[in-house]
C-alpha cells in the first residue's frame, strides 16, 4: 500500500517536474523572443535615424550641386570669353603682321 502511494507520488512529481520544464522552456523562449523583438525595435529606430540623416545629407548635397554647377558654368563662360578675346587679338595680330610684311616687301622693291 505504502509502495503504491509512493509510486503515485513519484509519478505525480515527475509529471509536475515535466510540466515545470515545459513552462521553463516556454519562459526562456518568451524571454528570447522579447529580447529579439526589443533588438529589432532598436535597430528599426537606428535605421530610421540613419534614413533621416541620409535624407538631410542628400538635401544638402542637392543644394550644393546646383551651386557648383552654377560656378562651373560661370567659369566656363569666363574661359570662353577669354578664348574669344585671345582669338580676336590673334587675328588682329595676324592681319597687322601681313600688312607689315606687305609694307616691307613694298619698301624692299622700291
């Protein structure tokens, strides 16, 4: 009789231990899931912060590019203007040089 009662108590305790193990495993699993969810939320916040920073930098870059493009266009216009002036001077010099050569030839003939 005592042996059966001990066997029943042992079986009940084994079931309780088994149930507790399942609960412990579930609690550990829940804790891991919670940690992962917190980590995901933290990373999502970091991602959003980086995305905002990226948008700000892109906006700043967008503002700088037209300024640089405008400066480049001004530089290009100045270069083209200077080139036109030099070309004009060169043509004048060539004309004067030809006139001078013609006068020399004329003087030599005389």
